[in-house]
């Protein structure tokens, strides 16, 4: 947090497990040029960067979606299993695009051919450091297994090949209940024809 308009008075890690939580005491410059008082402690979950990749088969106009258990939404009475796009955390020394390719194989058994960067965003900037890099990857969706994921990561993932229109309908019906899938599918709904022209060229039907 090296910013001339932010003064850090104290930072300490208050929890470190699957997630890390840091507590900050700070003040920042206001829009009128003066400084705030020292704010009450602000807890920040330091999760690190992540990648999401929407797996699109332009030949079949289909998406490879996955479904898996999500304890956070289940804890507040939301869906315990969610329909999502492939995603994973960025490890030390990894480039986001390499993570997209790795996770596509691990979670869905798909080799990415061409890849397009959609954008990046912060999941919950008021409390989380997590920055997500979003891609669309071209894949061949034929002959995929029914399930995927790594046993050592306790993953139990359902693999589903779905027509793009069906996934867009799920989004419009509020049945894609996670931001990453909504952002990616919403992008595809706007850029689908241009993407198919680029990836299929004269082969587009």
C-alpha cells in the first residue's frame, strides 16, 4: 500500500490459515485535501491474485461450464453447488495466462488453443486483495469426461458442455450466482459474433 495519500501507522497479521487476515491502522487524504483521523482498524483478507477462464468452443457455439461445492455461499443459505467457469489461484512465479491453461486441463480436461484477455477486476475491494484476471479460451468440447479436478486438492467437479444461449439464459434468470461467471458470460453475450469471426474466419456458419 505504497501511496502518497495513505499513511500506514500499523499493520499486523491477525490470522493465517487457508486465508490470511491483516489488520491496518491508517489514515488517508480526503477529497478536500485534508487528512482523515486515524480510522478504526481495517481488516483485509490477503488472498492473492486469481484467474478465471471461460472455455468456448466456437465450432459448436458451446461453453464448457463446471459445477462444484462452495462453502461460502452455502454458509449463508445460498447455493451449495454453483455453475461456474474454470478458475484458480496464481502461484508464485506464474503468469495469469499460464494459470488459465493449467486450470483448464486440471478442472475440465481441456487444452486451450487460442486465448483472449477479457479484463481484470477486484472481487470485493473493501476487504479483499483478490484481483481476478479473466480470459476466454478456445477449446474442443468433444469427448470430455463427466468429472474433473485434482484429488490432492479435494476437488469434485462436474463438467458440462452447454449451448451459449442456454448459459446466457441462466445468467438472465439469476442462476449464475457468482461474479466471475456473470462477467465472463456477459462479455461473451456482447462479443460473441466478433469472436467467432476471429476464431473461425471463413468457416463460420
